[in-house]
């Protein structure tokens, strides 16, 4: 009978939002990791999520105007 291989998980915390998340691969620079929410908060012009997802999260679906 074969032994079952254990999955190794690594727990990290977003430096901005303090969200906890689990990865199955060790991060090279854990201090530089950001959650998806933090990334889109920092870069709202890059937010390409569908309107359905934005509505579910309670985010404005109006496009941001560039100056």
C-alpha cells in the first residue's frame, strides 16, 4: 500500500489588508505579497474584473477617468 503524500502549505499575510491566505508553494519574497483586494485598491485603473463580480463585492462599476 502506497503512502499518501502530504501537501505542504504556507500561511502568509497581506502587508496592507492583513488578510490571511494559504499557498502551496513557498514565496520567494513573502513581504512583497499582496492580496487581490489590495492590488486593485492600489491600481484601480487596472481593475478588469467583470461587472457581476464588482457588484457582488460592492464596488462601483463606473470606469475611472484618466487625466
